[in-house]
C-alpha cells in the first residue's frame, strides 16, 4: 500500500498505515522508557459499611 507518512509526509510503501521505518526508529529512540519496579502498599479493604442490629442479633 502506498501512502504518505503521517509524521514526515514522505511517500512510503508499507503493509499498514502508520509512520515509515525511519520515523518508527526515531520514535523508539526518543520516546522509549525503561521498565522500572514500583513498590505498592499492601491492599487493605475499607470498612465503609457497619453491621446492622439484625445481622448481629443472636437467637
């Protein structure tokens, strides 16, 4: 499929529409970020609901 690259406006022959090979290489070099470890706190469910008197009633 022949079309104009949406980034550099150059005519390219690619299988799918999108940036050309040169633009993709440039984007990967400038935008790519390294993966990092993120420490999260343990999940503790909130106690938003208090039990009602009927649920606590002993027979």
